[in-house]
């Protein structure tokens, strides 16, 4: 019996906004007026008759005049005026929405004077003034909203100095962005980045001698490869000269044979000797050409080896220059980051 009585008393204790399922005639009239004005209005939930009203997607011009339909309205949970032409004057009609919990004023012409009119909205938990002219002058008025839990001040004139007394007045309030927290985070990030840069400077300082040694070794290999190429190329030139000399001797031997053939009185032994000399000269030419071909075969690999060595030497030289440049840039970066962290701490 006692339990049944308790449940009955609890049911009667529930606020009317949650107990009733049907909208009041006043709420229905407000919804119609909002929709006629180009806004959206609806019941918050199936078992919650509080109203959510939004004008941010309206295809009609929403001004201070539009908000007159809200004057004296009760049971409004949320109001979205983002991007409308509402000014401080329009907030006079919002000031009477005693049940208002969420208010969007982003990208409107609202200023500090407008927020001063909202001090009576003690149920307000969410306020968004992103992209407005609101400044530190509104801090005391915002602090008067004792139920406020979340405040958005992106791209406003509110500063870290202004946020400090606001957070002192409302310790549970979440301000976005929290300039003090972001500054502390930026300091920590700058310090860590400066430490990382300093470490990188040390690593690069140790790397430079290593790259220089690698560059010297690559240059030595290039010099050796070039020396070998020059030797092989010299051998080809020598072999080519040998071919020319053998061909010249062959031409002389052939001429001698031709002259003897034109001389009917030439002794056979002399003719035979001339023919043998010509044959020997021809063999010498063939041998010289064979030696030249063999020498030329050795030049191509030597050239490829020299080209590869030059490419490696160039890369090693570039690596030294790049490492030194990176070291210089990293030193500058470390100095700048350290300076930035110091400035942020001031």
C-alpha cells in the first residue's frame, strides 16, 4: 500500500512538460506561427512536449521582426538563429523564453548589448556566439547565466583574459575554444618539437662526417674507374694505330707485288718473296684488327663502370650538401620553436 502511494505521488510530482503528451493550444499556435515565418518547430520528443525552434535553414528572411512571435512564449527548449539577420533588438523577444536551454546565435549581428538582455535565462545550458562581435565586455552578463554548461566563442572578440573570470564564476562551464588550455597545449607542443629538433640537430651533426667520408670514397672509386677507362681507351687508340700501320705496310706490299707483275723479267724468287710479304702483311692487318676489336670490347664495360661511379659520386656529394642544408634548417627550426614556446609562456 505504501509503495503504491509513493508511486502515485511520484507521478503527480513529474513536471507538466514531461507528463503531458499532447501539445497545448498555445504551443500549437506557436509552431504554426514559426512555420509560417519560414522556420521549423517541433516537439522535442514523443514524451517531451518542449519545443525546438530553428530558423537557420529558413528560405525566408529572418529578422528582429520575425522574433516577435516568440515574445512571452513558454515551453521553448531550443532556439537556432544561426546565420539570420537577427540583431540585439531581436534578443529582446528571446529574453522572455524562461525555459530556453539551448540558444544558437552563430553568424548573427548580435553584440555584447544583446547578451546583456539574456541574463534572466537561468535554464540556459548551451550558448553559441561563434562568428559574432561578442567581446570580453559580455563576460559578466554570461557569468550571470548560472546554468550555462557550454559556450562557443570561436571567431569572437572574447580573449583568454576575458575567459579567466568567466571560468572562475562558472567552474563547470566548458568554453570552446579554451584559450588558456590551448595555449598550454601549444607551449607543450612547441617545447616537444624544439626538443625533437635539437635531437635531430645532434643526429645530423654526427651524420655529416659520415656522408663526407662516403663522398670521398665514392670520389676515389670514380677516379679509379676513370683511370681504368682511360687505360682501356688508350689501348683502343694504340690498337687502331697498329691497324693503320699494318694496313700501310699491306698497301706497300701489294704495290710491290703489282710492280713485279708488270715486270716480265722479274725473277720468280723475288715475286714469290713479294707475294709472301703481302700475305704476311694481310695477316698482320687481320691480327691488328682483331686486337683492336678486343680492345674496344673492354672500353664499353669500363665506361659503364665509370658512369656508375660518377653517378654514385654525384649522389654522395649531393647527400653531403643536403645533410648540411637540413642541419642548418633544423637548427633554425629549433631556435624558432624554442622562441615560440618562450613567447607563449609570457
